[in-house]
C-alpha cells in the first residue's frame, strides 16, 4: 500500500480541474501520478538519568508519551504504537 499526502492529492485534483473539467479518469490518473511518501518512524528514547524519574520522548518531534493510571494513584508511561504529537509509528522504547 502506498501512502500519499492529502494536500498533494488535493493540489493534483485542483491542477487538473483548472486545465479542464475533471472526469473520474482524470482524477484517478492525477492521484496515481503522485509519488508515494514514506511513513514517519520514530522511537521512544529515554532522556532521564536512569532514576525512577526517567522521561521518554519521541525521537522525531520530542513529544511525550501518554500516562495511564494503574489505580491507587499510581501511574505508568503508556508506550503507544504512535506518537500522540506527530503521529509517527513508534518502535520499542530503548
């Protein structure tokens, strides 16, 4: 499966529409001519000192992972598959 930018698809369709009235074939051709983009991939990296208060951030944007409550007012870092800030697919934490 190829990924394309939503904005690039809209720009391609607008360009075809400006040249002439658009048909389904023109729209499909314009979108298929777009180059695929590579999905963003990052990883959770430790930025703390190795103590109980380690912090983790996204290697691409510096965004922080979410926290989840384990009950009794105890919290833990919820390492998600995607960065909640930039949307990058995340690999296993270091």
